[in-house]
C-alpha cells in the first residue's frame, strides 16, 4: 500500500469509471435514459477491474483507494440519483427530491466506511453492506426494465427500492465479492464464475431481463447469507450503522 506512483493502468481504469459516471449524468440530463443506464453499468465494470489490476500488478496504493471511491461517488452515487429522479421521482415533488438524494448520501457513507475499514484491516473477500456500484446497477436495472417493458408497477417498486438500497449500502449485511479468475479454485469461487459467465452469455439476447433478475437475486443473497450466519450462531448482526469504525 506504499506505492506512490499516481498514474498507472489501475488509475486509467478508475478514470474510465469516472468518465462513464459523468457521461451518464450528461445523458440523463438530455433524456437519454437507456444510454445512461448502460454507462452506469459500464462504470461498475471498470470499478471492478481497477482494484484487481492494481493488486495483480503491485500498484495498490492509498491514493488509488481514495481515487476509486471519489470516482464511485459520481458513477455509483450521483449518476443513479439523478437518473431515478428524472425518470420518476421528480413527479413526487419534495418527497421525490429527498428520496433521490438517498442513493448519493448512502453511497458516500458506504465508500467512506469502506476506505476506513480497508486501511484498517485490509481488503476482504466479501463486502460489509451492499457495494455502491451494485446499488447503482440495482436501481438502474429497474429503470431499464421499465423503459423496455413499460410495466407501470415498476415505478412504485422503484420508489420502494430507492430507500431500501440506501439502507443496504449502510447496513452490516455481507455481500459476495467479485470472483477470482481461476478455474483451479473449486467451490464458491467456481460457482460465482459460472454465474458470471452465464450472465455474460445471456446479456446480449435478454439484456434488461438478465440485469434486473441478477440484481434482484444479488440483493436477496445478502439477507440469505446473514440468516445462514445467524442460524449457525456466528457473530452476525443486522445494523443500519456500525457502533463504531476505528
């Protein structure tokens, strides 16, 4: 973590993440919501790879960690907040404005907590709380599903999911991380690789169904994982905010 080289390949990926978030905001303001959704998803892809590349190349640094989180505040916080506001929440007046602020607020909280815990304990294989990029994709997938199908029940569902996703980002539910690209590893990592490959294969044919379904399953997986841990009498709690972060 002592690498002081600021400009490297991981930082370039982080810059792409930030650019996608910025572009999604511009396209949302222009009313091009579908394009904005895909840019938010693409931003999350760049975010998933910059850390892996940094660790694989030995370019991990405190600077990279902070740069990555600042970029995510834009691409996984501001961009989805503006998207859900423009698509539907602005019709709710002041209440909609407050609701639309929640993804940005809790993404900032989630990323700040992630930085503190990473600097304190190092990188973990799973995540404490819903990762901000996954929260952004969840809300974006609902918007995409609505724009492609025009199922009107998705609009009240979106209203309900906005605060829920915010709570999940700030909660202490555990969520699985990105799989390691190794076919030699068996068990859980191999299963996650198979799921990821299945999503990639189906994505070009049923894009909005695939993204929406995958994200709903991922959201529920955090609850299931916590319930299993509680049933095994492990030290697991569901909290909105941890009592302290040192």
